[in-house]
C-alpha cells in the first residue's frame, strides 16, 4: 500500500469535503494548509480580496504543520480554483516545502471553470510524477454524487499503482 498524504486548502468547505472523503477511504494522513490570517470578508468582496491575492502572487504565511511530504509515496493535493488557478496557500506551500520524486494526484473544486489550475500546479511541481487529475463542480451542492465521483477516481488511482 502506498503511504499517502492528502494535502489541501479549503476556504468554504468543498475541497475539505473531498479531501476528507479521500483520506477516510485510503486511511491516509491529512494536511490542511491554514493561513495565519484568513479572509474576513464574505459576499462579493471575497472574490475581490481572494482574486487579487492570486493575481499579486501572494504567499500568505501558513500555520505550522507537522507532516513532511517527503515521508510519503503518494501525495493527493487539492485546491479551490481562484481566479482560474490554484489558491495562495498552495503557492506558499509549493515555494517553501521540498516535494521531489513523488507520485502526485491533483484535484480541484470550482464554480464552473477549472481553467489553468492543473497546468499551473504541474509547473510548480516539476520533478514529480503527476499520475491523475480530477476536478469537481461545487461538491457541497451534491454531496452524494461527488462522493461517488471521488471514490471511483480513487479506485482508479489505486488500481493503477498497486501490483
Ligand atoms: C476568491 C475566489 C475566486 C474564485 N475564482 C473562481 C474561478 O476563477 N473559477 C471558478 O470556477 N470558480 C471560482 N471560485 C469558486 C470556488 O472555486 C468554488 O466555490 C470552490 O468550490 C470553493 O472551494 P472551497 O469551498 O474548498 O473553498 C472562486 C471563489 C473565490 C472565493
């Protein structure tokens, strides 16, 4: 069995729901990236604030964490899509954490457009093998449907990787 770490950031719970479903299914460890300062705005201003963080290439300081990706064989990394790409906490993580020689599966949650998210994550994760990608449309709006979708995605990953 591949030793697996599920790494994610979630602002409003969609990505967390998918990450927890994966971790439970695999009995995997989980690493939730938490910025020291989280967005305080709700409503429309959250898009302005979050979107500008992405566009400015911000790397918000993360709360300390005790998992090292290099201790694992498989990393499953998830993010919401913000401004057509991955979120600032992932930007911090990719730039401050050693991740090389790993098998990696990527997932995203979005409101309709996955856009450049995986392409840009792959660029940030050069030196690793990206073995799978899957996006989810607002999973909390259809928890049961998306639970099934993520579990069959995980089955495909496991079958691909186990002898
Ligand atoms: C700041 C911000 C920017 C967003 N930008 C996009 C986008 O470019 N494309 C898209 O499809 N959804 C966009 N969304 C919607 C989220 O990706 C979507 O609601 C996702 O499921 C949220 O995941 P979470 O609940 O884990 O935070 C954006 C949401 C926020 C808050």
